């Protein structure tokens, strides 16, 4: 159980780190775009065309990075959700088995009554 919690926390830390990276890259992209517009107005002719081409290429690459970060965040969130479902299923199975074993033990001890314990319990005093 402790290992599951460690893995869950590591996954959450990974998600948080990726989200921070996404936000940082996005902020840089916005900064560069705003400065790019100012600089682009200063350039003319072939220099301006080359600069605009460079900025378009850079923006495409940043967009690819953002999409990759977003996909990784989604994958980790999916893993976390599936891990939670698995953990929930495991806990439910453990609780059910515990309840059944307690009922059987109570039956063996003579403490069980019909509907609330093992079906058809035989404890005459319950």
C-alpha cells in the first residue's frame, strides 16, 4: 500500500512539473511573439522576410513542444485515474474478503445470525 502511495505521489509530481514546464514554455512563446512583432516592424525587405520565416519556424517548434507536454500530462492523468480505479477495486476486494472472513469466523464462534452474517447462520442466541 505504501508503494502505491509513493507511485501516486511521483505521478502527481510529474504532472505538476509538466504543467509548470507547459506554462513556462507558453509564457516564453507569448514574450517572443510580442517582441517579434515589435522587431518585425523594424526590419524590411529580405531581412524582414528571413526574420518572419525564422519566427514562424520557431513558433511551429514551440507548438510541437507544447502539444508533446500536453500529451504527457494527459497520459500521466490517465495513469493516475487508472491507478485510482485499480486501487479502489483492490480496496473493495480486500474489504469484501475481510467482511466474509469475519462472518465465517463469527459463525465458527457461534456469534452469527442469519441475514446479517453467513447465510442461514446457526447461532441460536442471535
